[in-house]
C-alpha cells in the first residue's frame, strides 16, 4: 500500500498556478538534497507540496527559491556532461540511442501531419537542440527561437532555416507561427497561466502548441530539481493548459522515456484549472521512493567498489544525497564516456571493473531493463535496480 507524505496545514502558501492560498507543504522536503536542471549538485531547501484547489504539485516560489534560480541561471551550462551535445534517449531493450529532439520532432510530425512549409517558434530554445532537429526534419520551415539572454544567439542563428533568435519578452516577437514549442520550459515558470495565454498571440489560426515536461509520476527525482517549480502528471498538465484557454489538449507519455508530450490548439472559452488530489498524492509519493533509493544506495556503497548509472539529474541527485560515495559513473552515451562528472570518471558499461556494484538510480520499468541488459554483458558486475514503487 502506498504511503503518502504528510502535509502541513500550518505552512500553507499561495499556489503559483491558480493563486489560491491553499498550498500544503510536505514536512521535511526542505531537507532533501537537490540538483539543477543542468545536472549540478545543489544544497537542500525546496518546499514541496500540493495545491488543495487545482491539485498541482509544486515547489513554493519563495524569495529564497527565486534567489536560488537566479544563481543557477547565472552559471547555467547546458549539456555540460557532453560538451554541449544534446542528451540521447535510449530504447529500453537494446540500449540504442537517438537525440531526444529528433525523437520529438519525428513524433510530432507523424501525429499531426505537419505541412511541408510553415513557421515554428521555440520558446526557451537554449543552444538550439530542438531547432536543429526541426532543421533536419523540416528543411522548408522558417524557424525562430526565444531565450532570456543572448548567450547562444550566434550558435542558434547559424542553424539552417533559423531566421532569428529573440531575447526579451515573448510579446515582442513579430508575426504568428504554425507551431509554438516549449521544450522543458514550463516546469521552470512561476505563474505559468499568463505565459500560456501570451503564447496565444503568437499562434496562427489553427496553430499548434507543443509542450514537453518531465513526468513526475514516473520520474519523481524531477521534483528535486532546484529550478523546477511545477511537478506535472498527465492530468495536472492537461488541466493547467486547458485552464489557460486551449482545446484539443492531448498528453502522451510514450514519445520519450519519463517525459510528457502535450499538444493543444486555441479554445474560445477558458476553463478553470482543477486537477485531482489523488493524482497529486501519487506524484508526492515519489518523494518517499526517492528516500528509499538513497538508503539502498548508501548500504551498497559501504560494501565495496560502487558506481552510479547515468550522468544526468537522477545520478547527480543520488550522489549528493548519499554523501558523494560513488567512485565512478556509468553512461551509454558516447558523447559522455571518457569525460568526468562531479570530478569522477564516466565509464562505458564494458569498462567497469569486475566485481563492482552499479546502481541504476531510475524508476521502473526502465531501471529493470537497464539492469537486465548490463548484467547480461557476461562480466562479473552487479547492476542493481532500485525497489519498485508500491
């Protein structure tokens, strides 16, 4: 039986989505270590809870949290583990990888039959990973991006098909677009409803909104990303976007592993966002699962040579939470193997010393597939998947 974390009525704060003063915080959430969205260790401090009105699980956007994200973004280094190369996603059974953006563009094109020509705006485009995938798959489309600063402007505008990268406010971007995308942006935004409404002015008639966010039911460590303030399930994501005035809202959880892919179009009538409290409880139960994973990893680290699978958010969080006990990291992405993460070597699975324990800090069923595959390499390794959620 699932045990849900207790919530504190006395610590009630305002929800950053619906603004009701009904945010119930989980006692002790502020004691858990955190990780930034660019996979750097970050000290504890997030106040996590759920809104009694709209059901959104979230991190309280306090002054301390705002100060944290300012410091995080000042030193943000996108995909630093792979020298700027985008993260790959891997098939569970055979470990074959593809760039995440290529997978997303292929899925988006096939589900919505994108025309041969059109205009796309990528909000929060970073160093242009999604725009590069669009350039490869949609060579006759005009592409543009936005970002809060101009750090990657030259790199983005060098992508074939990109006509401009805009800094500053979304409302200052001229023209309308057939597709507006937000790839791992919405979870960072306090007060997301006005932003979603603002995008409506950039959508052409019949235009498509495309949003990608972490799935915090299947990937609960994402609640401990210091610069994330909304922690979505399928239901709460659909409710939020529908409440901002969109229709034909569809949320898929099978485009990429442990992520949610939403598409929507404009609606004429706004519906207040109202999610399920049982759905929110399922998200929050992941915090207890994370604690159990850390406890198991600590015990394994005491037994001998110990490493952690992965070099992204889950692995970085676990290493901080267990007191930096890993001797190495293991990754299947060739762009990361041979480098260092948190000052420790990144090894390919076949390069791990025989007899070592490798902990897969990911949820099931993905962790089970990875452990089975790596244990099948025929070497004397002990690859351990965490306990399944009850």
